[in-house]
């Protein structure tokens, strides 16, 4: 059985950079939306999604 519980995903550095920039853009947009409307759910959803992306891309 494997020592790690997350799958190993091999990703090119350019794809990681694009995903990081898209995540930053999504977080900024969600934070702006939350500040304008007071609705916190989109910000929480984006934050959780980014945490999962970081978990699976950086897992070794």
C-alpha cells in the first residue's frame, strides 16, 4: 500500500504558474464580491478549492 493518501500528479511548471495566477485572480474577485455584497460563501468556496489544488499539486 502507498505511504501517501493523495495521488501523485505530475504537472508542468507553466501549468502550475497559470493555475496559481488563476487562483489569485479568483480569490481577489471573490474577496471583492464579499466586500461589496457581504456574501461570504463565494470567498469560502474559492478558498477551499485553492486549498485542494495546492494539496494535490504539491503532494509528494
